[in-house]
């Protein structure tokens, strides 16, 4: 940060990104130099016996190769030394990196010429000067091939860091009007670039009815998020590592403050006390029961994922062999020949085949697979909506801008996630075909309607319930790991009356929205500015953190001034304008400091829906650790949507989102409750 400028254009790399690549190349060059030295000492006497011109050419090749390898090694050592200087923002300390890199790249030309000669000598037989020693000939051939591999890797590396918009004409591309970033030429150019990438990489999605719209919306989002920041991919990786250190330090400080003030959110292991004021249908037991139906919507992939070795064996008894040669039931849409998805639904939900009232596994952009199932144990008709499992679902997730959402009883001017609103419209269209719900409830008049889903399916379930609630006022929603950017605040508050949301630990999806990503962008840049470590050190620390956690000493020694990480003045981050960054003096640097917190995409803040139960792992006391005993594994509290507006970088942020982990968590809570109460009920009865 900023991006490296070379040959009159910007590249997707920075001047401090060369430490590890150059170190790896030095190791290869040392081996290469040793081999060519051995060949030269062995072959030098052989060249005297060859034809005069051939022998001279071979000697020039050997000496030239030795010289170029030596020069390259000197350049690589200098590049490592210069690239390792200063923190990420101290660009001036690395001012010699670009000239050294230009020399290194220009040396490819003579190396290529020598390698062409070496190829002709080793493989083509046009130069008659070969040794009878097979080992020597093999080493020469290996060196020539290795040269071509190195050249190919260099070209591949240049292609990866090539920035199509790095031309000088875009260098000072800034918004010149008051209509926001979407009207600027640079924004339109970047959006078109992302759109072309999507069309090429996900060509199978082009035929989808809404594929073009999804590509356009996601391209606009990605263009807006990091435009004007002059960050390269490695800066974002380093920023995430630093953000983990910063957030751990902030958590420690907040814990100290709460201990002194006896304040802060209170988690409890007493389920009875936690649920004392909640409706009777909001229980851990019911949530775990309907989570099975949410898992069932994933079909056979979920069974194979949860039972890696025995998954297919478990599905076989539920399959319908050679169903493609039989008359297919009209209630099953887009399943395969053996109805594997239906078998997965039956296995996970533990229901009979006749209780599968409808199952659609058709998956397009904005169109999600779902099942309508009869649950006789709770006298419920369950609509289970699948979460994200395909790239089509990912694009539905990423169409994340706010759109007006109207439903009976909803507050006026409510907004919701655009992709999920489109998903609700597709589901409603399918449910209205043949008056599906009316026919089902004519068959089961005493049953109630329950909607459930995980992740994307949870968000769509809450929105769909809002649409159906006027017809089914007693409906319930059990949502798991609901995304953060779902509904505007008043609309989210309205859903608390009919939706029960469960989140576990550091689940990142429950904190993931356009607004939180823009906040993450700002936090990354602020944290990078405050850090005094070079990027190579940050990356090494990141590997150590992943294996052993963040040591306490790094919470204090990573920053220029540790007070800048926690203090705030007048609602503004202290890292914006309090300590001048002398090394960032370019036009991009000015834009970075002046517009770092500007909202480029999120105009309306969206929140997660439903009444939220947050479950976390309980920290053991020192006595429990010493005696190797312990109480309940988890503790919980009722949270608010505002508690999930900040995206945190945590070790378990992905694992805590997975549906099987949520299921194990609820199962563990019920098992410990059963043990605590002295119940003899089996887990199957729970």
C-alpha cells in the first residue's frame, strides 16, 4: 500500500510483497548455481575436444549462465533487503524496489537467449559438443527444462498481479460529480471488468433468467467497496491478521472494563431463567427438532458431509431404484434418477416418504430449493428452505443492496436484502401454483405452519413468513445463522414476534452485510496505518496465530501507539488525522485519508431478523481447569440485532456457521440439561 508502479502502470502488488517470492527464488537459484558449477567444471575440458566454434559457444553458454545466475542472486538479495524495510505505509523506505525489479525483469531477455541456445544444444543436436557422461548430459537437460519452468512461473506471476485498470489514465480517477460513485467513469469501468470476469468464470449461470442482473449487481458491489483505497490483495490479508490482534486487544480491554463496572452482556447457563420471558414455542428443544428439517433441505450432500464414510450406505435404504424408468411423482421436481435428494430429506428429517408433500430441488439465481413436509409429532406443516450450497446461491447472497419490502403488518418504508426478496417472490410463485398450501391444510386442518432454514434459507424463511402471516397468523419461524443484512431496523423488530433466530459463537454470516463489510474495509485501513511491523513479519505472525493463537505480548508491541487502537475523539477514529502518515503523500494517499469512511454502496443499514438467542462457549474457571472438571459447555443470552453489526475476524468464524456445528451445539445443551436434571430420557426422546 500503495500499489507498485512499474512500466508506467499500477500492479496488484506492493513494494513489500517481494520478500517471500525472492527468498524462494534465491533457494532455487542456489541449487541451480551449484548444478551449473558442477557441469562447468566437468564439461570445460570436453569443450576443448569439440569443434572450435561449438566449443566456444558452449563455453559462452556456461559462463554466461553462471554470470546471470550470480547477478540475479545479488539482485534478489537486494530486493529482499529493500522490500522488508518499513511498515506497510512507509513506502519511502522501499523506493529502490521498483528500479531493482525493473533490472531483474530486463535480465529475463538474455536469460531467454541463453536458454534457447541451451535447448538447441541439449535436445536438438544442432551443436555437436556432448559428453559421454550420462549424468552430466542429464543435469544439462534438467537445467534447461528448469529454466523454462522458472520463466513460465515468472510470466504466470506477472499475469496474476496485472491490473487491467492500472494504466496511467486511471491513476487519478475520482468522482467529479455529486451523484455518487456509481456515476464515475472509473466505477463503471471496474464494474464492467468484474461483469466480464463473472460471465467468463460462471458461464453456466448465463442461461439463468436473472443471471445478468445478478452479475451486474455483484460487479457494482465489488467495484464500490474498495475503490479509491489503493489496497492490493496482500494488504487485505495482512489487515485481517492485524484486525484479529486489534479485536482481541479490544475484547480484553472491554472485559476489564465490564469487570470493574459490573456491566456488559450477561450470559447464563440456566436455560430456565433465559427462557422465562419468551413464548412457549421458543425453546431449545423445538429449535433442535426443526433444525433437522433445515438440514434436510440440503438433501444428500448434507448426509454425505455429516457421515463422510458411511453417507452413501445410509442413503441406499431410502432411495428409489431406477426411478427414472417409473412414473415420477409430481410433487418431486428436479431430483435425479434415484431420488437421492428425497432420500437425504427423509434420512435427515426422519419422516416417511408419504410425508414429503412437495420437494423442489430446482436451483437458479434467486430460486432456492425447498421442501414442504408433514411433521406429525408436532402437528406442523414445515416449509424448509435450503441455505447456500451452489454458486447460484452465492450470487443470490451477494445481491445485497436494500430494496423496498412490503408485507401485511410490516412497518411502512421497510427495506430488505434484494437477493432474498427475489428469492421470496420465486417461492411464493411456486407455492401459489395449484394453491399448494390451501390443499395441504385442507388435508391437515389442525396443523400449524412452520418455516425453517439455515443461513440464506433462514433469511428467506423470515421474509416469506412476513408475506404469509396474514393468511396463517399462528405461523412460526425457526431460523439458524440468519445473515445480518436482512431487514431495516423497524422491520427486523417486527419479526421478533414470530421468528426465533439462533446464532452460535463467532458466526461471521450473522455479522455479514454490506454495511459491515464497508466497516471492515475502514477498520483494515485504520489498523494497517497504526501497525509498525513490516508485512512479511505480519504474514509470519498470521501463520503462528492460526496454529498457536495470539500471544499477549503482540497485543501491545504491534502498534506505533497502542492508545490509538482504543481511544475515540468526537466520534471520529483517532487514526484519521491525529497522527500524520508522512509516507502517504500521493493523490491516492489523500483520497485514502479523506474518504476512508465514506459509504459507497450501503445507503440503508440492514439487520438480522427475529428474536435472537446467542450461544457461546463458556470459559472454564481456574479451579475447573486445575481439577479437570467443568459445568455446562455453553452459555447464552437474548441479543439484539445491533450486537451483530461488526464483522469480527475470529478463528471459529466459519466453523460456527456450519449447520452441523449448530446442531451439535443444541444437542450438547440438551444433553447437559438432561444430565443436570437427572432425567433418564434418551436423546431420541429429546
